[in-house]
C-alpha cells in the first residue's frame, strides 16, 4: 500500500492488541496497512512432527505500518492504547 514510505508502529502476537491498534488508527483517520505472518512452520518439520511443543499463542505475528509522515502521531496513539490500564 505504501511501498518504501512506511514505518512499523506495531509488531506483536496478540489479536486483541491488533484490534486495539487498528481501532485507534481508524478513529484518528490514519491510513495503515497490516500483515499477518504465520510462524507455525508449514514446512517439512511440522509436516513430520506436527505442532506438538509449539506455543500456539506465538504462531501468528501481526505487523501494522503507517506512512512515515504519520509515524510520530500513530506511535503515540498506539502506545497509549496498548499501555493504558483500561
């Protein structure tokens, strides 16, 4: 969406935190993109051994990026929503 003109404002494993980040960016009209990285190991190792012993809470990593010009404001908002006591 943004090419090389973007900065990551969130990288984590919580779907709940991802929802909070997306909500605060949408409410403040800051355009963003996100991607989901499946770290579950679809390769041969998992095919032969399954997922026994893997912590499924860390199977997917979520990354949210914004335009560089919006990074400072977005970072402030994201930190606020993720570190609030609510």
